[in-house]
């Protein structure tokens, strides 16, 4: 069918009855299913109205996304992040890589899976799905880089405080799970403790409310202190976890498979960590407080993980207490900042928010 006939056919669609449109869609779907040549891989170019390719076949989606963003209110970094998600995951419903372009919705390309027949865009199945005001997401990413409060982030983005709070935790949801699958060489592990907080909870508190973080009712360790385990190798790869209890089972759940018998574990002699190492037959070096190196083995110490604890707590201080139910989000936030250091860019945060691993 030439371009003129195709345009005439498209113009006649609006005169079809509902029944005729349903039958037409069914026949198109059946023909598409039978025609193997109609399916394209995810790096194929979108088709124009006359059936010609709208871009060179050898151009990757990320490159075309930047070109298309010139006529779109979306930031180029968001378009690239969304297309990178499609390239890496494929269909979010069945993981198939055989996709068709299926128009545009909310300024993002939409796709249809040739396997499960479902449609999606680059944000489907990510924490950013269904969020609006996409043109302000780069400002939210900048607020995460600088570690701003919710109030300052709301002012920067020009949104309500409740929206800024929701955006913060949507952006951090994927980062909370972005941890290295394995640590290498010498691994330092130690626990630190963060005061339990019910920040944001308006009713049914198990104790009297504290103001701006407050202090524990008892000195030292108690049920009010939440244990946070941090393990770090000498290359800087870091994993952490909020422990439900300071016991071997909790440490095993956090480090099982991440620290193996190929590693050498350095710790301060805590029963939970030592019990984990012995159960998994991991070589373990117990260091006396404060975990400094031994004269006979200067490379065995936990100075790196203790330094990480200090940086983490100093970074958390301006927040005046972090709700315990969101503590894993803040751990992921800090872990990601440590990976990027001074090289963090809004584009990096958008990639992290759609599930493109940055720490691994």
C-alpha cells in the first residue's frame, strides 16, 4: 500500500462502527502474530506514516531519545533513562525483547510486546510510573545530590511538600535494593545503631513523641536503638541492611551469598557476625576495640567500615531523625552518593530511579 492509499485508509477509520473497529483490530492483531517479519527488536527505529523508517536502523534507542527530546518538554536525561530501561529489561510484563513501537503517551514512546501483547512505556513497572510533572524531575534529582530537606526540595521543584516527600521516596525505592551481589577480598563488617523513630506517624505511638529526633530514654544500647549492619570490601563496594535483631539469623539474611568462604571477614568479635562466619566456614579475624590493625597484620582492620559509619551518621544529622520504616531508603541514598562521590549528575539519579543499577 502506497502512502496515499494508507492516508485514505486512516482517514476512513473514523467512519467505522464500534463493531467494525473491533473486527479490524482483531484482524490486524492476527496478521501481526502470523507475520514474523513484522516483529522488530527493541533497537529498531519507529515507523513513519508511509511505512518508511523514521531513523537509521543502526542507531540505539538512547541516541534517538535525545534527538526526539528536542520536540518534547521532557528532559533529555529522563528520555534516555526511560529508553535505557526498555533496552535492558525489554517488556516489563514478560521480559521479551520483541517489541513494536505503539505511539506516544505523556511524551514518552510507548511499546507493544509481540509475546504477551501488552503495551508499556519506559517507566512502566518502575517506582516513577504514574508520577506527573516529569519536567521537574531533574530538579528533584539535584535535591537528592545536595541532600536537601523536603521543604527545600519542594521549593526547588515548585511542588507541594507532600509531593516532594512522595517523589523523594519514589526516587529512592530502587536505590534501596541496588547492592553488590558479591564482595571481594578482605571484607570489613560491623554494626552501628540508629535511634528508632516514628517520624510522620500521627497516632498509636508506643511511646511519647520526641521533638526533632530527640534522644533515647536510656543510655547505651537498648530496644530503642535499631542495628544497621554495614559490610565493605577494600575496593569500596558496600552493602548494608537494617537488622530486625542482632543475631546470627539476621546477619545471615543480610550477608548470605554476599560474603563467602572466598573472602576474609574482619569484625570486632560480635557474636552475630562471628556466628555467621563460623556457620558458613568463612575465615574470620576478630579485632579488639576500636578495630585498628594488629602490629603483625597491618592490613587487617575495620577502619574503612568505621569511617563509613561516621560519614553516614554525620550525613543523617540534618534530617533530625529518620523514620525507621524509611531507613533502608536513606541507606541506599547514602550508599549511592558514596559510589558517585563528586561525579553525581541528575541523569545518574534518573537511571537509578528507573532501576538501572549504579552500585553494582
